């Protein structure tokens, strides 16, 4: 976990995590979601350089 904020609104917390790939974070999300006490929304982020490189 890189950062965590308590928020007001639809979500109580925002966590910024880093994982080696999407499959790893998918496993973490499914494991946490299976407990039934967590509402998870995953957003994949790219740095501006990665984004521009992907655009070619």
C-alpha cells in the first residue's frame, strides 16, 4: 500500500496500492471482496509517460 485516505461520500477509504500486474491485484480484490464487508472499485493507472508510449 502506497497511500490511504479516509474520504467522505460514496467510499469511506481510498487506498493506492502497487502490484506487479493486473492478475495480482485481481486476486487481492476477489479475496477481500469475498469477505462481504468491503466494496471495491479498481482503477488501473498509468503514468503520463506510459500513457503516451501506449498511444504510440
